[in-house]
C-alpha cells in the first residue's frame, strides 16, 4: 500500500472541495439503485447496498432520497435500467486509467469518455488494457482525530485488515475485497462511523510523471468525473508531493 495513502488523501480532500452536491447525489443514487437491484433492498442482507448507503451518508444524502433509490432498485418504482461498465486506457505520460461507470446508454457514455481521453492527450484502450496494473481492495478512511496512528493500526490488524497507513489528516486502512464489511463493522464499533468505506482499484505498479503531465492528467480526470455516468476514476500516477500540491493549489 506504500504511497497510495498520499493519493487517497489528496483525492479525498479534493472530493470534499470540488464535488457539487447534486452531482454527488446522482452518482451515489445510481450505486444504491444497482446494488438494490442486484442484491435486494435489505441492507442487512446486501453488503453492497450497505456500502452504497454508507457512501450516500458520507455526502449527506437525505434519508428520503436514499429510501427512494432503494425502492427504485428493488423494483418498487419505475427506473432506467442502469448497468455497470468499465473503460481502460492511458493518460499523458503513459499513466494507466480505469473508469467505472453506471449508465443506461452505453453509446452515450463511451462517446463522452473517448472525447475526454482524446481532448487531454490520452488514449482509450480495450478492456483489460491496464487492469492487470491494479488490485481490487477495500479501503476504509478515518480522520486523524479518531485515534492515534498506533491505536488505529493495532485495531485494523486485529479486525483482519491487511495494512493501515497514516498520512496527512487520514488513517487509510486496506482490506481484502471480501473482508471490507467485517473490518468496517469492527472499527466502527470502536471508533465510530468511518469517513469513507469503499472498494477501490489499488495500483500495483506506478507511472512517474512530472508537473506538466500530472497537470494534464488531472484535467482529464476532472473531465471524466464531471460526467454523471462516471462513478470513479482511478490512475496509477506517481508524482512528487510538492508537485501535486502545487497543481492542486493552482486549481
């Protein structure tokens, strides 16, 4: 997990600053709909739905909107038929990119994704083009004031986590994909509600880039994330802390 917490920390702070509430509600609402459609509307029996509800609460989505999304996915309301799609490609400097989306129109989504890649110096590839450069893992984030680094590390390992790193204002806990719910429950019993719980693509190899390439890459990521169909964009970019902070400060 070395080096990943820095990028997670930056992305987390960036999300807090830049995400428009309505757009955030749209994205997480789709996740709830799909989760309820695939596994039913009872979060106690549907771990994926529990995870989606947790993400909805993290962006302060009202309970009535959460319930409506659950009812929609469970078949109690008419809804568009959303499906999961994944796109893979390369950004500036050969950085690998995975784009996860939920869409009711594949043609619209792929056209939008391809346009963003082309505009900012990237190349949209075939399925599997870069997936081997990432591992699917669970990630749980806690704010630093919830516990000391030593206490969080000890509790995370005892709960079955694979690792825990503290950097900036966050504790970042890594779990196996199938263990994220159990580890989350154990940590929340001790430290309260987590700041964020999710399944992520963790890079197992990094691509080093300089300031110009990193700046172009982040513009590409912003363009992709601005699309309502796109849920998550992940890269294997490796850039120096001072360069990354400089780009973030510039805008």
